[in-house]
C-alpha cells in the first residue's frame, strides 16, 4: 500500500509540472573545461567541497582554454587551511607551489603565479587542505584562473 501512495505522489508531482531535480554531486576528481575569457579576467576552473578533516582533491582541466598565468581559490560556507598545491602541466611536469594559508569563510587565497606565464596548459590541479580547528562545516572551494 505504501508503494501505491509513493507512486501516486510521484505521478502527481510530474503531472503538476513541478520538477524534482537531483543535486550535483561533487567528486574528488572533477573534470572541467574552462570557457574562453578575455585576457586578465578570472575564469572559473572548478569547485569542490572540503570535509571536516584533512582532504585532497584534484581538478582535471581539459580543453584549449587552460593556459593560465595565475590561479586563485575562493572559500565559502566554512574557513579552510590550505596545506599544499601541485599543478601538473600538459607536458607532465609538476609545479609544487607553497601555499600554507588560512582562508576565512568568504575569503580568497592570494593570486598564485604559475610558471610559464600563460604559455603552458594546465592538465591537473591537486590541493590538500582541512577545516580542523575552524568549524565542523564543509567548505566549498572554487578555483579560478587568469590568463
């Protein structure tokens, strides 16, 4: 009988035009294709969510609009401790960048200069962080690039 009630509820929702859409699940390895932007403008590269613990995420960058000179992180929902950053370029060369930084909720990292000054394409961005000692909330971490 419960099945019939559930089926009736779903049918009524669909027929009324109301939409029940699943929320987007962010994964530890997000694949993104940056969109073209004018030189000097910040472009969204990707977003992920940091849990209340030490975490490592990767953003795989695909496409032809990935030759950035700088990157920056914005943190929303909770503060974040950034520990380590590793940018890997299309030729496979890694670039370990010191970033030990505490970023407040609603705050941004410093502008991080990349080697190659916009002439090298980014394949992947790996970063390690935690929210310990800050709050039990999950921080939303958004990465931007500038050409």
